[in-house]
């Protein structure tokens, strides 16, 4: 079986990580739907803010900031794959592995948007018993 693009670009721990864990958010919010909505909206807003296009001369510092910021917040809301990708992006930036960064950045952005869409799907959803 051929590896998927995540397995080629990212370490095994990233490729096999769960995109999003609803149970993580449910345990975090204790079933409080307004708190769940607040967390989901805050995360989606943070993703949107982090992925804003910046001038080339600001790109390195921006990637450092984005990867560090989303590493923690993604872990917090249960977007485990994004958190691991952010950790790897942060490491690549810190090590100055700039030849890898453009490809990693592209798939990182895709995953961030996918995680935000998954989390956004929870907004105002009635709880299933």
C-alpha cells in the first residue's frame, strides 16, 4: 500500500494522529454547550488569524509564532494531528530547515483549515444522547 502525503511529509506520529477528538472537547467543557461554542469559535478565529498572508520578509517570524501558538491551542481542543504538525513546524523553523518549510507549511495550512472546519461543525449542534 502506498503511503499517503502525511506519511511522506511528516513523522509517523503526525500521520497517524487523530485529526480531532470530540471526546476531548466534551470532557473539557463538561457538556456545557455555551462553553463548547465559545471554545470552538475562539479556536476557529485563532486559526483564521494565524493563517493570514504576510509579506515574505515576515514569513519566518510568522511561522515561528503560528506553529508555537497553534501547537498549544490545537492540543487543548483535541486537534491532535494539527498540534503535532505545529510541533514539527516549530522544530523545523528553530533548526533553520528552510528547504522543508514551504512544503510543510502548505500541508500545515490545509490541516489547520480542516481542523477548524471539523470543530466549527460542533457549533450549535444538539447533543446526541
